[in-house]
C-alpha cells in the first residue's frame, strides 16, 4: 500500500498567515493527489483534486502543487473559517490512502 | 439538492453483522463510482471500499480481510455496505461519498459526502 505522510501534524497559526501543509507519498503517484478539509462533527469537503485543481466553490486562497511524491497545500491568507483539519489522499491506485491529517489551531 | 444520506448504523456486539445503506438523490447515481470512508473516534479518515458505476468492480481496504461487502442497487439509487464479523476496531463513523466524475473518468476524488452513520462494536 502507498503510505501518505503529512507534516506538520498540527500547526498554531493566526488570521492572515500564509500556511503550507506538506504531503509525501511512499512512491510516485503522479498528480493523483487530493486535499480535503474537515471541521468537527462534519463530513470532509473536497478542496483540491489532481494535485492542483481547485474544486468548484472553494476560495482561491487555497492552492495545491506538486507531483510524484511531494505535494503541498497552501492557504495564502488564513481566515477564521479555515481552522480545521486537512487531509491528503492518493487516488493513484487501490487501496486509496489518506494522510494522518494536519490540524490548524488558532495561536 | 445533490445529497447522500447514510443509515443503518448502531450498536452491535463483537462478531455481529450490520448493513449500512446510503440513499442518493438529485443526481444520476448509476453513472458514478461510489465509496465508503470511515473515521474512528478521534482518528483520521480511512478508505474502506469503492464500487464502480455498474457494480462490476469492487475494491476493498486490505485490513477488512473479506469481512465487508460493498454493493449497489442503481434502480433504487442506493449503496450498501454489508459488514460481518465486526470487531471493536470497526467502531467508526461511516461515510458514503461520490466520485467527482462519472464512469471511466472517475478520479478517486470525492466531491459529495453524506453526514455519516455511527457504528459501535461493543459487548
């Protein structure tokens, strides 16, 4: 199975900060990497698919980049509603796998 | 409104069985790959199973070891997960989710999610 490793596991940040979350795959997954946001008690929400394609309705402050084994999710200017947990997920091959999550907390 | 609604969760004893359902509405269910994802209390997301639009192809997490079976009824816009020989570690919220694209363009990215149904395995 492909292992997905996110860093950091948690991050204390402030409104307006630029935030970068990293996701590394244990083998090359081309561009088959998706990012989700999850708030407490809610279902995950798709933010970005295929490494860098912004899902419809997602604010443009979210962006994704990377290919192969290394990927990043960037939030250009953190807003109050962005405090949540973020997951990467590879869809290159079954079994699909998620990263362990990155929790953004208010500093 | 495009929607997925799960049901069938509950409390079950170790070794027991449970059948989860996911009802789809306001989209052409038969054209989408569908997936189950679970989340144990306080833990991250875990992919469980995916079924192709026609139901021909089914994929499972290795950890399930043949205990779970995914199926669908396209005439009733419904997705199912039959869970047998349940263990304490199967305790989780189970979400059904829709692939972002249809048919063979399926990406393995999930754009529509249900609210989840809770399964608790305990004696």
